[in-house]
C-alpha cells in the first residue's frame, strides 16, 4: 500500500517489473498480482487463499525493486518527516494519500485499520513502513524485507 501511495500507477509498474524480473511463470498477469495482494485480511476484498512460498518471494522481489526505483521519493518523504517545521509537504502528502487509500480499500471496522487511521498513532506506523522500504534497497534488501515480514 505504501508503494501505491508513492506511485499512482503502481499496479502497472509492478506488472512491468515482474516481466523484467522474469517472474511471468509465478505472476503471469495483473490479475494474479491483484489477487495475491488481496490476501491481506485488512482489505475490504479479502481473499483467504494460501500464498505459495514462490508467490510470497516474488512479491518481496517486486517490492524491493519498486523501492529501489522509488527511492528518491522515499528519501524525500523521510527528509520531509525529519524537517516537519520547515518542509512538511512531502510527508503530509504521503500521509494524506496513505490514509485515503486505507479508508478506501481496507475494512474500516477492523481495530487494526482504526489504529492506522488514528492520527495519534499512525505517524509511528507510517514511519516504520517508509523506513522499511528505504532499508530494503540495499544489496541485502530482499533478505531484510523477507525477514521483517516473516517476523511480523
């Protein structure tokens, strides 16, 4: 969801990246990617399908590559967050769009989603998410993100 917040054309970008990374066998089309992303129980259109290990790893590879591509924007958001008094624009726009996407696509009756929407709590959560994306652009980014998700 954070990648979608930064890249308005994220679904198309993910599909294009899956082609470049030769993940066509695992992620043959946009619908497959969409279905896998809808395995999140907080989503309104939640599908309770078991994700295969190869699908999980393909999604991680896509996320890491998208984070690398979007790193200049991720960095700008982080700098804006650190300099809230002088330059809050990028952080505020990220946060506003993220909240809009959550409200639109997630089950707002869920307690977890309510926490994401709570202004007194969501700054901490959003900064962890954006920092995780920033850290996964390194050489070991795939392993870092995979470990973070498995331990979550």
